[in-house]
C-alpha cells in the first residue's frame, strides 16, 4: 500500500515539477552547485572524482542511501554528505521524511546527478522534488527521467564508470553564446 501511494505521489510531484522547473542545459563551467545521489558502495568509489569536482570550484552535496537500521556515519572530506538510512524514511520506507525533503529543497542545486543503479523510491521522490535545471543519470525505467541519460551495458555498470561518462559528455558539450 505504501509503495503504491508513494508512486502516485512521485508521479504527481513530477508533473507539478515539470510545470515549475525551468529545464535548461547548464554548462559545466557555469555550474556552481551539484547534488549527487549514490548508493553507499558507489559513494566510496566515486570520492576522488567528487573531490576533483570540488577542486574545480563546484559545491558538492552527496546524498547516499542505505537500507541499514542506523546511519554508518561515513563522511567524505571536502564534500557535504547526507546519509539516508531506514529511520530517515517515512512509514513503509518509501520516501524521505519532511525534514530531509525541506533540507534538499533548500540546496537550490544547478545540477542533479543520479548515480543509483536501480530504481529506489526515496531517490525518485527527491528527484521529483528537485528544481535543478539539469538532471543527469542512467537510462532506466524511471518515474522521474533525467534530462541527459547514459545507457551502459549491465555487466560493465558501476557508479564510478557512470559518473566518469556523465562528466565526460557534460564537459564536452559545447554551448553557443
């Protein structure tokens, strides 16, 4: 029951977001803040790439999702980290609590990068709430599709390779002024 209610809520929120969100391409050089969604295993592997983005002058906020009963407390130097565990989710464990959603909305990120490899309802819910002008991610059967998607073979799929490919294409798209 909670899953179907959350899916309905995500679809409704995504439809509202399409009307309010100003969807546009954000050149790599002009992006100031980036929000990254990742799974805990993938978050540890992409740390060097995220630190390189931070060194390039981007404010990075990493949201990583775990199905543990308590937070692991993993922190990444130079990167704002938000860990979402089961106690941070509402009844039915299908969407984040209101405090997390409010904090997420206050970020006003320029770009949202979804590095989750599987469809997760809390990630889809936050993605639907996002007002980021540009969303990057993996092509999957998603409730909230990204604006720029990468399609990779399942056997070669890791968060690290996905981030590397997304950054490569994002940096190399030329924008006429």
